[in-house]
C-alpha cells in the first residue's frame, strides 16, 4: 500500500537518502553539500523554504518517493510552483508512484493559486523526459540555465 502525504520533519533522514540516490544516478554525489540537518531547518523551521510530498510504503514504513517544491514569482505569469525534485527509488519505479506524486504536486499548485509549474530535466535523462511528455509538458530550448555559487 503506497500513500502520498505531506512530508514532515521526521521524514528528512529518509528524504535525504532519496536525494543522495538521485545524486548518484545523476553522477554527481560530490556536488551535494546539503545535510539532513539543514534540510530539516529549511523545510520545517520558522521560515520554511520548501514544501514536500512523500510516497510511503505503509507496509514497511519506508519512504520510496518525494516531490520537493517551492514557490517562485514571475513578473509575466505571477505565482508559479517550482518542482525542485521528484524522486522515486529505483526498486519502486514503474508502479505509477511518480505519476501519483506528480499529480499531487499539480494539485498542490492549483490549491495554492499557482498559474503553472516549472522544473528542469537533464537532457540525457530520457526516462524522465518520456515521463514528462505524458503530461503534455512544453520543453523550452530558448533559455540557458545560469548559476552563481556563493
């Protein structure tokens, strides 16, 4: 039995395990500088920076997926939900858990008055690109990602 529910501070250790699993899949675990402690503060402290949905296998009490998102503002479109990561642990892929998390994230966007959702996907991640195509996603080739590390 898989349940989709809002994440809690107590979920953060397992959430961080899923984040590391994604980093390994993307061949970049060395780039992770975040910690479970920082995630707990950032998500559940006095000024939360993100929201979290989790997929839990209720038979094992194990988190097997997450959707981590936050809100951003567009001068052209107003409030938008930015999906930072959607992760399903490898052994549970192909069971519609990603779809359920994505649908729940769409619902969260609607319930909070967002005009749409945005996210990024690596150009080599064909399974993810194929997944997003199912939703009628518009892929944007006009914009270049910019980063400034401080």
